[in-house]
């Protein structure tokens, strides 16, 4: 089974580039390398990190931590999904 973890945070005012670099560094330093990972950004200085793992849904997996309070404008949002394959097939 493949599990996808999503981590999303919104930067504090004026700290979008810093949050993006923080997330890039933490994703590269996970204790175990995921099958795949992707870093995305969106308006309002939001940063999203997606990681895919070959694991059971409830397995303990390495996740990005919560950044320091001054770097983000609200708590991090986290989601876990089971991959069902391509949407068109």
C-alpha cells in the first residue's frame, strides 16, 4: 500500500521565503527517504510538502515538525491518505 502525507503551513507576514526554505531543508533531512516527495507553494505564503511511502495506513512515518511559532501564522495542517492509483484508470 502507498500512503501519502500532506503537510501545509502558512508563513507569518513577510516570511514566506524563509518558510519555504525551512520546509525544503526539513523534507531533505527526514530520517527515512520517502518513495517520492514534492514541495509546493501557493498564494498567501502557503507551503505544502507531499511525501509518499510504501507503508500501511497506520504505520508510524517520519513527518515534518511544527515550525517555530514566529515563522507561521497558524498551526500546521496535516493529512494522511491511502493512494488508490491514477484518477483516470
